[in-house]
């Protein structure tokens, strides 16, 4: 039986999203692992936790550069190399004869290198999926990324507390190798072939991604016209700011990832167990984190089903309002805990974070990256995606690095109340500025942005 085009598009998206799984494992490793490493100070722990985000801020420039030269598929495959190297270095840092300074040096370098791989994935994977998928399922395929990231995090939350960091590194090392083995067989996107003026290659790739025997000549013609426009308007950094639609797309993309980070997600992911331990809920920190990870997976399953039915804007609005409520509740708990007995509110931290994750995953967790893959024209997509992802991770690094210091000096409630205010601002941003991209061809979206 011949596989349908939709089936093959899902197969390509799932194979590519194994890179998203390795990214989720990199981001959440610090939550179960930091307490087992025997680091000397909270400063060392904050660097070990945050350096992956700093590496991810540099990775997008490698991803954007490689996406145009090696192709979307090629640069994704290459991301497995630094990911594998990073996990190998983390395992090497466990050697008992290694002095503390050597262990710290290897640990920091491993987190930077692994983070760079994450940055590459966050740029190249949305580009790959956005360019190979048909409009009717593009939202569903684009939002798979958050689900697979959540699965990677759940591996860390479920296994990390109960096995050694060496064993955890060994498990993690397998994932980039599986990704490379599975994704190697997937074709490049038709748009990438057309950028190289390879019409035959584009037609062959498009035929692979669509139903057997389907007439793809009309779709290929539209893609060719877009590619010809690209060649006439090959973009530099300055060109990104010369076209009204490009500037608007960049502002929208930067705004979405800024509010994603200012919702507090990286503080929750990197320091989840510390938050639960500080909250003293009566439920073990490890169990609480597993509960939150399971909720993230369930919520992420909603996104592919809802993104192409409800649209991007309703999901993002629900996400922003829900996160604001959860952040207020969590901040209130820590405020009560600091000044009086909070034993009667022991249920509130877990409940708040469950609600937070449930609304975050299908909204601001998945959709900023899906939208990023939709709103930029092909000629600036690699450059704009690199800038957006780098900005996102730089903000994430700052939040991750200074979250614990702010909590210690100003009270644990302060950052969460700040996050709640940012979530309200995110809701206003979605309502008044963000256009709906549901079900639209990439060329239609460009027409809308340039007319606004």
C-alpha cells in the first residue's frame, strides 16, 4: 500500500522532531541533575543551569547560516553532532579522578555546546516543517515540536531523580543518534531545491510529500514564483528592515518569543525541583515534577488538534490569560509562605504549575515557533529566524541565570508576580497586533503583512 502524502509529511515531521526531543532533554537536564553533581556553590549551579540557554542564543546563527547553504535537512542532521558531543562531555565530567576545576570546565563547555545544538534546531526545524507541509495540516505539524520537546523533558523528569547522572547522560546520548538515523532518509524541502534553481529536485520532493499521482503542478508553479522573487530580492540584514512586511513579521516574531520567555517558562523548566522543594508541598519534589511533565505531554497533544481548528490567536490568548492566573497564584503562595503558615495552601504550588503548563504548552509553548515558520518570506526566513531564536534564548539565559538570585533577595513571589504582568501584556499583544495565519498559504500571509 502506498503511503498518502499526509502520512509522509507526518513521518518527516516526526523524524525531524527527534531533534526536538534531544532539545527538550538538554533544557530540562539541570532540574534533576544539578543536586547530584556536588557543585560548590549556588553560583556554579546557576551557570550550569543557564549556559545551555546561552549556547542556544548562538546556535540560531549557525542554524540560519547552514539552512541556506546545507539546506534545512542538512543543518538539522548536523545538529546531532554537537548534541552528541555535549552529552559525551557531560559523561566524561563524571570521571572520579577529575579535579573539581576540570569537572566544572567540562560541564560548562558541554552545556554551551549542547545549547548551541538546541539553537540550531529551533531555527531549522520550523523552517523545514513550514516549507514541506501543505496548508491544511501545517499548523498541526508545526506544533508537534512542543509535544516532542515535552516527551524529552518527561524522560529527564521521570528517570533523572532515580538514576545516576552518568546513566542519564548515556540515555540522552542515544537520542541524537536515533534522530540522525531516522531523519537521514527524509527529503529536502521543495523550497530549498528551488533556491538552488533545481526545479526537477523540487518537483521530486513535492511529489514525495504529496499524494501519489496528485497534480502538484499548480503548487510547484506558486513555489517557483516565490523562488524567483527570492533570487531577485536576495536579502541581507539591512534588507530585513527595508520591507514593511518583513519588519512587521520580525516585530511579531520577536514579541511572541519575548512573551514566551517572560512568562517564566525557563525558570520552571530549569529549576522545577528547586521550586517544589522550596514550596514544601508535602508531595516529593521529584513526584511533583513528574506530574508537571505528564501534564505538559497531555497539553501538547491538544495543540496539533486545535491549531488548525481554533486558530493561532485563540490558543495564544487562552495561554496568556491562563499563565497570568497561575503565576499570580504561585506568587501569592510564596508570599504567604514567607510571612505566615502556609500549610493549608500546600496544594496550591502543584495546582498552579499544572495549570500553567497545561495552558502554556498548546499556546505560547508551541505556536511562536509555528508562526515563525509561517510569517517570513523565504528570502529572509533563515536570517529572521536566526535573529528571533537568538533573541529568545538570550532572554531565556538572563531569566534562568538571575531567577534564583532575584528570588533570594526580593522573595520567591517577586519573579512570579512579574511574570504574571508580562502574561497580561502578552494577551494584549495577541489581541491587537497578531494576524491569524490559520489555513493560509505562505504567499497569502505575506500579502496580508505587506498590506497592513
